[in-house]
């Protein structure tokens, strides 16, 4: 099922390689770091994926792999969240 992106939002795919994980979710400033908001699905290649739409700007995020906050090795940068934990950074451009 394809969705039409809403104005001023950019559709992004996030990938996490954690073949042995039982549960992976995407957390970040866009969902108040809530692991229940964006659970990821594991594909046949054992890579976890989720797609979401984000507003333009810089967003802090991480993967929560079996309860452990995990950096994205493919992130555009690394920063810190409000709890001073190291997290990944993704820039989102406006259209």
C-alpha cells in the first residue's frame, strides 16, 4: 500500500541490521522516545525496517534493540538527547 506524502513532510526509510534481535523500534524526538510508537518489522533478509514521514529539520533518533538504545551506523551524525545519551542524527530537507 502506497501513501501519498503530506505537504512539508518527507518520507524516510530507517533500516537496522540486528538479525538476532527479538524486537526493534525506532525512537526519537519525533515520537517522544516512545518505543511503542514506531515498531520495526524484520524482513526475510533479517534487516529491520520502518518508514515514516518527518518535517524538515534535524531529528535525533536511535534504534531500541531488545531494550538497548543503539546508534545507527549509517546516520548523518551523532549528537546527544535530553538524557545526555549518544544518539543518531538525520537531516530532513524541505521540498
